[in-house]
C-alpha cells in the first residue's frame, strides 16, 4: 500500500478536451479526488501512455526489465502478444511472461496467442491449442486473442480459427488482426468474422479500407517496421479509432524512447493535442478493457507529468500511485529472473551451407527493404564456383540460412539482397515466428561460426568479422536476456555497430534479419524447411 499524496499542475483532460489548473489527490493507489484550482504553475498532468501492440520478447528483455526501460518515457501499460515465446515453449512460455511481468509495478496485459505454430511450413517448439487459449482467458492479465495471422483461415472460416475467435467472444475479449495488404471485400470479410484491429497496414488506402468496415488501426513504428509517416495523416479524421504501437522494439531503441516519441512526432506535424493523446492513452484502455487509469476520480492513479505540451518531456511516471520514474531515471529495481529454454541442435559445419549448382543459371533472391517486413522476389544470375552456387558480394547478393534449433537437421539456404555485408556474417536466434537460427554472411565459414556461437550459448545474436567475434547471449527461450536491461541495450548497441562496420546499411540489421523467416508476410521468406512464397503460400526452388 502506498502513501497518500497530491500533485498539482495543469490537468489535461483528454476525454473532455480541456486543460485546467487542478490538484489530484491519491489514496491507496487510486485518484480519490480532483480539485480545480484558480491557478497552476509548472507541470502538466495526463494519463500514461499505452503501447497498443508489442512483443516484449523482441526487446530481448524479460518483462520486468522491459518495464524498467519503458517507464521513464511515460509508458504505464502494454498490450503484449507473447506469441514469440509461445512458439518456443507453448503455454509454459506465456505463463512465464505473465508471472515475470507481475514482479514489477507495471501494467502488462497479455493476449492468448492465436497462431502457434504460425504456419505448418516451419518447425516451431510448441503448439498452443484452443484448450490452452480458454485456460489463458480465465486469467485477469489476458485481455484479448492475439493477432490472427491466419487470415486465409479467417476468410475460409476454418473450423480451428473460428473456434478460437468464438472463445474470445465467449469471454468478451477483443480479437487482434494481422492481415498485411488485405483490402476491399476481403478486408470486410475478415472484419465480419470478429477481427477488431490491424497493425500491419503500410498504406493509408489499406488502412481506410479496414476503418470503413469497423476495424481500429494501430499505427506501428518499431525498430524495423515503420509505418508512422504513411498512416499519421489518418489521425485528424479517425482519431477515435487509431492507436499507437511499436510491435517490435530492440533494447537500444527502448532506451531512447517509446510511445512518447510518436506523440512528439504527431504533435510536430500539427495534429491536435487531444486527438494525439486519445490515440496514445485512451483508445487502448477502452478497446481492450484495461485496468489503467484515465485521470478520473476513482481510477487507478496511473499518470505522468510533463514539462509542457510543446516540448513534451516526461518528468515523472506514476503507476497505481507509485512513483516509478523521475527525470528520465527508472525507479523500478533490477529483479532476478529464472531462465527457461528449448534448444537442441548440434553445431554445424561450413559444408552444410553449400548449395549444389546442378544445371542452375538463375537464383531467386529475397529483396529486403529497410524499415519494412515485406520483401520482394527478384532474380539474379547464379554465381557458380567449384560446382556450388555462391553469394555475389560485389552485387550484394549474400547467402541466407535458417537452422532448425529444435531438431538436428540440415540448414535451409537461400539468397538475400540489401543486407550489405562486405565481410563476415551475423546470426540470431530471434527469428520470427518460430525462432530458429537465422544467419546471413559473405562465406560459409563465417556463417557456420556465427551460427555455432549461438548454438553454444543456446540463444543469442552474434557477429563474426573484422577479425573478432561478438555474442549477446539470450538464454531465456533463446530470445531474451534476464540481465540488467540497460547493460543488454549497451551490448546490443555494440554488436549492431559491428554489423554496420562490416558493411550493412540497414538501420536495424538484426531486426530486419529476424523477419526474413516471417512466412506470413509476403513475398519471399526462408524457413528451416526451405524458401517460401508468402503470396501463394508454398515452397519454391532457390535455383532454376
């Protein structure tokens, strides 16, 4: 129980679209009274920010460390999809995230993952069934059915898909969408099945189609996928149906900022203050029925103090009446966390990454785009040496490999463009959605070494080149560290810097790499089972 106190300043009442001088009185973690005053000096007081869709695992931090890094930026809650750890450890992994988040004064609200495994075209570590989902829905921390990536299953009214949606409706939970590029009649059919949101829109036209059929649009700006510029023009007319989210946020970026940065950018574009804050604070709370205060009498005392609406610098963050951050410093203490994992494969030899040339003359190449999850299929001349197809560094065509981390199998190998490495290799066991090991490099020896560093550590991100080797171990499910979040951010920044020194021009090379195994996003991706065309949902040959 926290001490009673009061805070005075300019109160920003988002729902009444009013700013007035006042004092907020807090008792037992709740707002007991709000008193209007004649004058006010100093701070502005407003509800805290909510990230409306995030995979905490992509920060490479366990939830309690994610919270430590988020609260200085005014974040008080997240709508978190534990889909990533679900693919590794199933129900046990989801429950780990819930229990770990409960260790700290922060409001984590989780979804029940709807698509684990994400597809039958990759090897995952676990399955989450409809029975598992119903069990999760009985927990207060689980507020929604997480992103329904199987949009073809929704459109075809697949029985397993519809059973999961029906369970969400039975327990009065929202159903999150995930349907990149879906428009027109298909978007309408998707929404009619009960899907209420989408965070995958990359054009305003696509978002308008989904808004027109009653869906809410989440404007995403993460470490890799960045859709803010394309979608923020929708805010003035559709602010009641817009939210902000990061989706995936690497630790170094989380140190720099969170939802607060989107608020600043939206305001800098001349958007109305109340419209911006409606998206950043109010809409997620109302849509997902979160137990988060909105600065009303009787609400939980979840609010932030800023200097002024022009600069919008967060000065303090309160959650349930507890001061959790002040002047850019987190007051949440480091909390030790246990490690759980699922990792079982042998080290690989360089020869296992070779591709026999046979009679090939052309190769399919994944063309990656900086800041996007989508890719393009392009063709290149096959560079053949000693009977094998090799990468073509001069033309930025590099080898890409996915190694099954759950079973001892032969790596899947293909080619990728726009990573930009001039030497060495980088690898990661953060490989959406199944979190097999994914690597890219200029030669087989470097790729094998980077992969083996991760296998030895049972998870991590690695870089091999410039005459050295760097590894950030991720022993929690092979995708997270239980160490101090700020130290993890420093270590990640160092390995990210190394990858760029090796030639990569990508803003976030490891985040982009992680999405090259994300089969549900078109066009061309690589799973541990082979090269996959996401437009037609089938495997395709690397060479012809």
